[in-house]
């Protein structure tokens, strides 16, 4: 499954999606279900610890962290894996802004052959629709004397 998320990250980087939507890309990699058009699951989400080495291995541009307000000079300059782990921590990937940024690139990722699922947090907080008229409770019957 690791190979599939690696492919997604490399495709996003190579097609310029990471440059404009890095926070959203991190949000997708960590918290969303990704599959291929044929239904093959690429990833059900990975941890920060799994994502940091991938970003290092794929040689993502360190300047991408500026998009969410981090200073690349202030993050572990000699240890790239630690650099990316710290960057992910500062990216606030659980915010509505990160989710909106992710939603903005879903269409482009679909063109590249990746189907991205909905934000699981938003789906969990959504209330199911009412199924009919509300039932009223009848008062308990008292004892007869």
C-alpha cells in the first residue's frame, strides 16, 4: 500500500499540485481514503511517521512549507525526515482550511488516476436525515386503584 501513496505524492509533485496545495495534499495523504478508478485501494491514510520519510525520499521542495506559514530555516535543516515530520505537525492538516485545500485538488488528482474519498471528519459530524415525523412519547400509565 505504501507504493500507491508514493505514486500519488510523486504525481502531485510532478504535475505542480503540491506547489499550490501542499497543506491539502498532506491532508489527503494522512486522512483520506485513496483508490484507483477500478476500486483498488491505494491508501486508507498514513501516519505522520510514514509520510515524513516519503517526502524526504521523493525530495519534495522544502520551500513548500511556507504555504502554511512555517519557516524552512527554523525546521531541522540537517535531518530531512525530522524536517518533514516537524513541517507536518505545523501544517494543521485537521483544520477546515486543509480540508478545503484538499477538496480543491481532488479533481486534478482524479485526472491523474486517483479517487479521493470525502473528509472523514466532516462525514462523521453530519447528522443523518430524519426518517419521518417525530414520535411523541406517551406518558406512563398510572396504577389503577
